[in-house]
């Protein structure tokens, strides 16, 4: 969370709204992007390679998480 706020400039609410499905791996790390759900619109950020590395480490450490009642993707901050 701190990495996304300090290095990528995201707000707390944008991180809270983030889902695992918002991470788009388009090949190598340099081509990946994150969909950010902002105040009035959604936009993609093309993050730093080390940011993706930190997110991947967090998701591996967190382990698998079941989907919610509607079958939607799980939030990153679970």
C-alpha cells in the first residue's frame, strides 16, 4: 500500500477500490499496467517494474482467497 501511494501517487481510496483483476500483465513487466478507479473516472497507470514485483510478492504471501458472493474479483487489501 505504501509503495503504491509513494511511488505511484495513488490515493488511499484508489488502493481500497483495487481488485486483482485490475492488474494487467501484458507480457513483460514493462508492458503491464494497473487500472485505477479514481474519483470521477477510471484510468490506467504504467507502473514502475519494482512496484509490480512488490505486488506479486504480496499476492503470493497472501495466498489464494475465495471470490465474494457475486463471484467478483477479490480486493488487493484483503
